[in-house]
C-alpha cells in the first residue's frame, strides 16, 4: 500500500457522517440524481453557533431575560430540561417541561411544541424562537428543523452536559444537525449557544458522583488540557555586588501536578535575560526555553533549574506545552 492509498483510506474513515467514497468533486455533481447514478451525501459543515459575544447588548439582554425565566422555572419545578417558545412579536406562547411522561422522548422542546399546537393550533413554527436550558439533543434538533424554527437559543452545551456533568446524552453537537437544514428548508436556523452559560451550568449541577441518578452515565469524551499541569516555584538564593551592579541567583522547581507524564515541555520567559542559567536551554536567543538535562517530567515529579541575573527581580517562566 503506497502513502497515497493510505491517505485516502484515512480521509474516508474521518468522514464518518458522509460517504467519502460516494462524493468525488471531479466526478460527482450536486443536485438530483438519475435512476442510474450512485447517490451519496454532500460533505457539509456544521451550522455556525453564535455566542453572547457575537450579539449586541440589546439583543443579548432579551435572550438573557428569557433564559433566566426558564432557569427559574426549572428551579421551582425541580426539573432540568425546560423550553419556551416566543412569537416574533415577543409574546411567550408556551413552555415545555421534560417530566419523563408520557414517555422517555418527551423532552422539553418536544413538549413545548406539542403544547403550542394544543393551545394555539400552531403546526409550523416559522419565525418563532425556541429557548432551552440545555442544547437540543440530536432528536430535538431534528424536530426543530422539521418545525421550521427561525431561532434556537440554549444555555448549557451538549458537550458539557455529557462530558463534565455526566448526564446521558447522544454525543453530538446540534450544529451538526442544523447544518443539514437544506434537506428540509431553504435557510438554516439562527443558532445561539451559551446564553447565561455559567448560570445554566450551575443549574444542571453535576451527576458525576451520583451513579444512581436516572441522569447519570459514565462519559467517554476526548478531554484536552487547556492549561499546563506544570507549576513553577522560584527561590532567591543569594545576592551580591559585582562590577558596580547587583547580581542575584535564583533557583526554580518545576512540578508536574498531572497524573500523566509530560514530555518535551517548553516555556516562555519575560523579564531580564539571565547572565547564566542551568537546567534550561534557550532556543536561538529567543524567550523560548526547554529542559536541558532530561525532557520528561513524570507524574508528581519535579525538575530543578537555576540562573543568575543582573538585578533583583526574578525571570517569569510560563509553561506553553
């Protein structure tokens, strides 16, 4: 197997949701297929998800007020998944609460849609906005597309619900579903995530230490550190006058606080340049550093270094990897 064949196979496996072998931009056309053609899905991007930072203050205030309403409603009812539907004129039309009745698919969004239909005879929700405490699951996201909602707003993200809160959920971002709107409608819904996110996350709490809860499931998520587990502490050892200036010696200890080994860590520095340093190696006279003696720090282990500077203020080292 040559490297090009291997690359093609890898790319095919990456295309989990669409048939890689069915779409070739050189031989495929997009549109209606004839009876003799082999058919496949068009590779599609996820729908864009706006965040509060993308909204102007006036619009954000409206969304936050409506999100706060269903969060308070959920607190009062002691239920987690609450949804509300608003007319384009700002009128609250109905709400929905996931009570687990009459069956397990009675999610907040589904209940709200059914309530609006029962109360107001609404069967299609063009130009309506739906709010939900948690991001719609794959089932509800599909239902919202079918119902033709114009705008969808949520507080807590699906990834956080499953991976950090340990609540059972289909491991899929709703943006995947919303991005495939073109099978049902001509335009994508406007999607806004993370409104009152910190309040919503606190509202859901955590079930990770409560395996007996009906909500609990043990997550299988890909977890990536966004901050380094390496902590650096420095101590001033001595100070003296030399050539009319003050010289100071510092010693540093790097501790790996993680439960895994850190290999080839790198660091950046701010402050004066050292006149002498040991245990750290400067990269091409820049402010980038790496370990000098052994580029591995085991879990819970430490690594020592030291340096001499002109002056009395220590160099600030920050781990970057």
